[in-house]
């Protein structure tokens, strides 16, 4: 995906928002260790902020991303810091691991760049890659974030914009929709929390995000 390749090749872009692990991943790491989690997949690992953090803990860490530049960046940084994780270019619609392989899949700000139907399919695909009792941490944008900059609504709550000539979809979710999307999981956490992002000029924007932790039912 050209857009993400361009971003992950840009050191200043990465430094702005994508080096510190998300507070939830840091909070959940000891919780997951308490559940004897071993195999972890960072789905849409980007520039690798969670891969580096997780590889400092006793996990077997895997990452995948559709962006070649992101995966290259992760590999180089892991090598430089002598940390171990398996990283590859792959699409979230076709996760190249056996069924039931992972104890924990995390996907931070990735899977909602699609339509509602595809989002539902991807979540069930991820579910299949988890062992029964395994955990899925995922984030979604809430409907309250829909604004004039969201673009054109092409179906309920799915918006299309163009960035650098490339189409970009966002599916925004309601609280009830999360329950429906996460079919086959027990919802352990479903929180609407603020997150800050920094633009090129250093301005900080505060927006809310759904942070969800599900546990795979048998
Ligand atoms: C907003 S970034 C988040 C990166 C990372 N999860 C983080 O929190 O630092 C979104 C990432 O999703 C990846 N992505 C988008 N569509 C994807 C797909 N179909 N399969 C795998 N990765 C995808 C992009 O390449 C990009 O690296």
C-alpha cells in the first residue's frame, strides 16, 4: 500500500506518533502473561512500536503488515537492537498461520479501513487463528468521530476519502455494533478512551477510540 510505504519511509512521521507503545498494550502485557500467553501476533504492525515492546517480554512475537516499507523498517530495527520477532508482508484477509495458532492477536488502528461486511469477515478470520480462550485486542473509531473531513458515506457509517490519490475507507462503529462484530468472543473490555495525535506543526488532537478486548469462545 503506497500510502503506508511512504509514511513508514519517513523518519519524522514515525517519530511523531509511532514510536511509543500504546498505553493499553503496556497495561495488558502483564495481564496476558498472567494468562500464560506465549504466541502473539501484531496484525498491521506498521513501524513496529508494539513488536519492539512485546519482544522484551517472554513471548514468541510475530508481526505482519501489508506495507513492505513497514516490514523492512521493523526487521532492521529488530536486528539493530538484537531483538527477536518474526515479521512478514501479508494481508489481514489471509493470515499465513495455521488455525488456532495464537494466544493473543492485537490490532491497533488497522482493521476498520474497510466496509462493514469485510470488517466482520476479517474479525472471524482472526478468531480462527486464535486458540479457544485466546485474546483479541482491537481498536475502532466511534461514530462520534464522524465529521466533515470523514468524506463521502458509501454505506451506513463507512466513509470514503482520498489521500494522495489513493482511496481510504473508514468504518465507524456504534457500541451495539461492536457486540455484533465480536461474535464468537466474550467481551472482557470495551472502553471509549481518549488518544492524542500530533500533526506536522506539533498541534495535538484529542480523539476518542474504542478499545476492545475479546476472549475467543470455544
Ligand atoms: C495506523 S497504522 C497502525 C500501525 C500499528 N498497528 C501501530 O499501532 O503502530 C495502520 C497499519 O495497517 C496496515 N494495513 C492496512 N491494511 C492492511 C491489510 N489489509 N493487511 C495488513 N495490514 C494492513 C498499514 O500498512 C499500516 O501499517
